[in-house]
C-alpha cells in the first residue's frame, strides 16, 4: 500500500541523512539524485522527515517507525491516511488538543516523555514557559513579511488577487501560512522582506536619529539593517560580516530595498580591528550575535536532536568576545542593541550581566520576545548604553 511505501521511503532517506546537516540543504540534493521520485513522493517524504524530527530527543529508545507514529499523532490536527493505516487508535484521536494527546500517550506510550523533546529546558531564559515552549516545537511557525514603506496596499492587493490568505499583525506586518508561494506573486522587487515577527519587533529597540552613524556588526543577510533604514532612511550605515558570500548577497537585497548608501567590510570580530576601524565612532551598534539559534528550532526541528548541551557555553564565550571587541567603537551614552535568536539564559541574560558588570554598559531595557506564543521565533533583545 501507499502508506507502507511512504514509510519505506522515509526510513531509507533517514538512513542516508548525515548528522549536522540542515534538512533544507540535504533534501534538495537527495531528490536531485533520486529523480524517480515524483512531486507527491517528495512532498510526503519531506513532511514525514520534518514531523519525525519534531520529537527532538524524546523516546530515543524506540524504533524510528514508532517515533514517527508518535510525532505524526502529536503534530497533526487532521485525520491522516498514513497514521490510520499503521496506528488507527491514534488517528481516531488526532483532532484532540495537544494536552489531551499527551495524556493519552502517558498511559499508552509511557516511554515517551514530553520534557525530552527539548531536554535543555533548565537553561531557558527567565519568563519562558517550559511546557508551552516545548509544545510549540510540535508546530511549524507561520511565515511573516514586513512591507516596505509605501508598498503596503499594493502587496495586500496582489495577495488577494492570488488568493493567498494573510492576516495583519500591524499595518506593515503580515502573517501567512508557511509555504506560501510569494515568488509567484511578487515579480517586482522592493515590495517586502521575509522576516519573522520577533525579528521585526527588535526594531522597536533601535531608536535611530537622522544622520547618525550606525554599525550592523554581524549583518548576515542584512535584515536588521533594512529595519533600521526603513525606520530612519538618513542614517549612515556600516555593515560587516565574516563571510564574504553573505555580504555579496546583502548588496543585492539592499539594492532591491532602495538602500544604496552604505559601507561594508569583511571583518572577523574575534580579532582586533583597530587598523581598520580606528577612525570610526558609532551612534549605535546592532550586535545580532552568533548563537545556538534555539529560538528558531520550530522551523529547523532537526537541530534539536543534533544539538549538544556543551555548545551553549561555547556560544556564550563567543558572544562575550565579540561584544568586547565592538563596544569600544561606541560613543558615550549611545546604544548597543544586543540580539539573539536563542532561548538560553546563558546567551541572553547572562551576557547582558557581562556587558554591564565587566564592560560598564548600562541596561536600559530588555525583553524575551515570546514567539512561541504567536507561532513565530523566540528571540532576546536588550538595549544598553555606554
């Protein structure tokens, strides 16, 4: 039967899947090598793999098949032909709430412990609900876009014409079903940015003024820089990253968004950059620091089972070292905006303690952006003054 073929395909791909590789990179390569798989087979295999990894490290002693059935039960709210074939007793309860399903599993599948989905919960930042965060990992977050100034009604009109559903989080922020095919609708450039809701909310901490000099120190694809630019188009901007390829992609993204006046530098922020930046003084620095990315694992659930706890300390050491090297270029009384997409206290509040106690900055405000309550990423942001 088809369900049995889907299971065999899932097990074969899982067996070939290399550890520490994002599914989003592995699956396209695998499918290109296995051209005999039709589009429905690829969709089914992708869905089952992502569903399977949402179980994190829970019930590791069970077979891959049994873990997949539990994940399929927990992660779906609609009847499943696949689950009906293998576990009809689970499929008959699939429309129940997550809490009801967990209570049923506690009786009928005692090897499964919900806390083991995310066994790092003792490291969670202050105020994060362990139970609610863990349950959020069972659901794919939504897709969010930030509309460029002046393009708001145009984008909404095009979405309606294409019958793509959306809801307005704010006049400039739309929520869409994950997987919405926006590239088929928005042929013209410069209409919007794909940017998570929490990432957009970090911009409330920037507060730039006209003609100020700002530095986006770990710019990556430039999302925070564009947020800053659209808040204050007349800022002077330096963007840097350690990866040359990322900066090249950033150029294209900036051009589409209308940001053309900026400086960029390829910098390793673990090294002393006095020879390069000795004449720079900034009115604001955005440090979107390298981190575990644990607040985004709802989008990349394979990362949960691949993660090792000792890496939290390694990332904290990295964040402290980078912060020490960038704050010296900040003007007195000016802000450092410290951001992570992590849920770990060590990367968030503990680094802020280091910034205040060891580097002399003053905390003005900070917040855990609880995306897990809104089908979005969970992030941390702090505004500190030198």
